[in-house]
């Protein structure tokens, strides 16, 4: 700017706009100004909290807070997996049933939360019970951490965050069932079964493994020998898979799934974009599922995250190659299920296997899931999303893999067959009980409410028959 222009502007007392130079007022931006009250609130809360301390803040207190925050974040990630299950199942199924599937995947977590809050959490972790079932502190009625097998804070987790994390797992077990019984089950029956599964069946078998029950010490195999399932390949996934398998068997296949000669026919999903996005959401959610099961913010968390990711990647690649060889095309649904198969399989051993073992476990799961889907089709178990193959078959494989690949306990790492035998015993015990009790549930529902919709309703779609609405109202249909 020339000196003449500057003098003239000052003489006329005009602002210096539209001149060559302007001052920088970025510090007045709305985003920056909005941070000022937030910063003041943080400082004020921190000051009040510091004054409220009866004793100086210790490293143990800090670690306890970090553990609580991490497990809370992990619980939220697991809860968000319900969105992944919903999108995956909706995409794999036909558009006339989209509302029904979305409704099931949304309401199931609400049901699981209430059932698990009322009785499930106490059945699973209550210390006033026995080796078969937990007891005490129903409806989260106890403020004593020992009631639920927890240590006092800060060494242990607070009761609310421990409950929320476990409730998210209970909801996952129920959501697995939804996919296998899709497109023909009555909505009311699914609601009742979800309450029974999350309130009774799942907590009992969970107590055996994680609550100090009968599988936490298999005495005849030696001192301190226990069934190992770090994050739930069997406790969550295989249990949900067994329940799903029995539901699909009692329901029977969908109309049109099999030709008159018994040959399976494809009933293609209506939105593979939904299915792919659902898979990615689940993949991300698993970083809460597995690393969160460490129940602490420590150095093991990133290691578990890496083994989880490696197994998922290996499962997806192996399934792609296997599908290409077996059916002639790199089928997207098989790629999706391969990734999920790897995730399910590594869940039991993610904290105790090497990186190479994680890749092997995931790759084998990716191969298994392709042939498992084809096998269930041939034996007329109609599973629209492959839930039994992913969660039951690959969950069982992942649980066995602990006895093979665990760095300190595995047969293939030079530690003998004791742990492998313990894994087999746990798989058979949990599986046998789940098949028995869920069969009773399904049979009782079939004899009372009738678990399957009418033929006319199934042909028209459950959206109209069960919910009186459409997912894509106004769009052109085939």
C-alpha cells in the first residue's frame, strides 16, 4: 500500500477494507470461539474434581479411570455392531422383508439389555450361585462389586461399565439368530426367543466359562486346566450359531429355496451395497469386541487388535480364492462371510496366538466357511445369511485353534494336547446344552404361538404382513 493511500484513509477515518492489506481476524472464527466455553467447563470440572478428592490422585486411580473409559468405548463399538448385522442381513435378503429385518436387529438389543439387566447378568456372574448357574444381585440391585465377581475400583471395573460391556455381548448372541431365521419367522416369536436366549441360555453357559463355573477348572485334566475362550468364539458366537441352527431346522426352508427335485436355488439379496457396508461396520466393531475383552487399557490391547485384523484379512482372501475355485466366481457374499469367519475364529485366541498363527487361523476359517455354506444348502438348512457357517462352524474352529496355536498352551507350539482336550470338552458341553435348551424354546413356541408366518404372508413379504409398511415405498419393484 502506498503511503499516500494510507494517510488518506487515516484522515477520512475509514476502515482499511478494500485496500491492499487487511489484518488477520481468524481468531474470531466460530469454531475457535466455541472452544472457549468448552475449555472453561473442562478447567472448572477438573478443579472441582481435584478439590473433591479425599486423597491425592494415585497412579492406580489414573489406571482405573483409563480402564473404565476404554471398556466403555469398546462397549459402544460392540453395540454399534448391531447396525452392521442389520445392514448385512437386510442386504442379503429380499426387499420385501427389509423392514422386518431392520426391526428385528434394532429391537433385539433393547430386549437383550432388559433381560440381561433383570436376570442374565446375575445368572452369568453372580457369586452367590454354584458351578452351574450364578446368582445374586438381580436388576443390578447390589452396589458391592464382589456380588458380580468384580474387584473394587480402581483395581477392578465399576459395576455399570462391566454390565454394559457384557450386555453388548449378550445382544450379539441374539442378533446372530436373526439372520438364520430371516424371511419366514413371526416377529413375536423372535422377540420371545431373544428374551429367553439372553436371559437364560446364554448367561448359563457364559457362567461356566467366564463366571467361575464348571468349565473354569476341569480338574481331571490337571491342576488349573480350564476351557479357554478369550472373547467368545464359543461363548457368544457358537452359542448364537447353535440357537440359529435349531431355529432354521424347526422353521424349515423358505418357499422357493428348493426345486421339486431338492436342488437348492438362489434367492439373491436385494442390496449388496448394504451387505458390504454392514461387513465393514462389523469389522470395525470387532476392535471393541476382542481388544475390549482385555478389560483394561494396557499393552495387550494393540496386540489383540493386530491379530484380529490379520485373521479377518486372511479369512477374506482365503474365501475369495476358495469361492473362485469352488463355484467359478469370486462371489461377494463369500468374501463378506470369509472376513467375518476370520473374525469369529480369532476371537477365542486373539490374545495368546502369534501373528502368523492368526493368519493361519483366519485363512482356514475362510476356506471352511465357503464349503460350510454349500453343505448347509445341500442338507436343506436354509440360512439366508450364512450365520450358522460363520458363527457356529468357524466359532468352533477358532475355539479348537486355541488348543493348537496358543503360544503357552497349544499342541503345535510344543505344549502337549491337554489344552486341546479341554477345548473339545468345552465345545461339546456348551454346544450340547445350547442345542437342548434352545430346542425346547423353539418347540414350545412352535406349539403355542406357531413360529412361521402363513404361506401367503411369506410370498407377499413380512414387511406388509408383520409391520404394515414397506422399506422402499414409492420405488419401482420387480
